[in-house]
C-alpha cells in the first residue's frame, strides 16, 4: 500500500511539473514557437569541430596514419558495426591496412549532415554522414555511413575518445 501511495505521489508530482512547464490551451493549435538563435559559444564549437573534421580527414585522404592517429586519444574506443570494437593500436593498424589495400580511398563529409553538440565539462559530440570512395574493377565504388565522435577538450587540445561508426 505504501508503494502504491508513493508511486501515485510521484506520478502526481511529475504530471504537475509537466503541466507547469508545458501549459495547454483550449482551441485551435498554435504555431510552434520560433527557434531561439544559437548562442555564440555553440557557433564557435560548431566551427571548431568542423575544422577538426576537415583537418583529420585531410590526413585520412593523404593516407598519413600517424597524423590521422594524432586526433585520437590513447584510450579511444572505436565501435564499428562491421568490425567490432577496437582500441588505439588496433585502430591504427586497421587504418594502415585499409590504406595498403585501397591506396585511392577518400572520405568526404556529406554536405548538410554535420551536427555538433556540447558535452558539458568534457567537449563535444560530432555527428554526421560520410562518404568513402575508391576504384574497384575500374569503377568508382562509393558508400555512405554514419558516425558519432566524442571529442574531449583538455588544455586547448581536442582528442577523440569514442567513435561509433555504423550503417555501412
């Protein structure tokens, strides 16, 4: 009986809090409120992550494994839907193998897909769609995939600590 009473009080409190934060009005639906302008800090963060994406994948497209890996933290966890989980050393070896097997592979960011979100006290989340292309059997072979990268900022330096690459 006490559990039911506590649950009812909790539900009542939550419902009351929701009612206070999202008032309901009778009559025809109102148009949604206009989106608030982005704060300057968010714009600055977006530009920073967009620059990091450009720099990092310039190293990828140049097949410079060491320069590419300089963007990853030593404790990186790289989750790939086809390849599984890899650490820093395994990720470096995978890139070296990829570049050896596909010496013409390139990556581009799909325009309009970049999303950047702050992670309070840590850094940022970097979400987008990317396109990889290489020549196979004399024809351009391209495919898109999605990713999420978590960047950590420490003392002005940005490093990737987590990668989730999927939809290959």
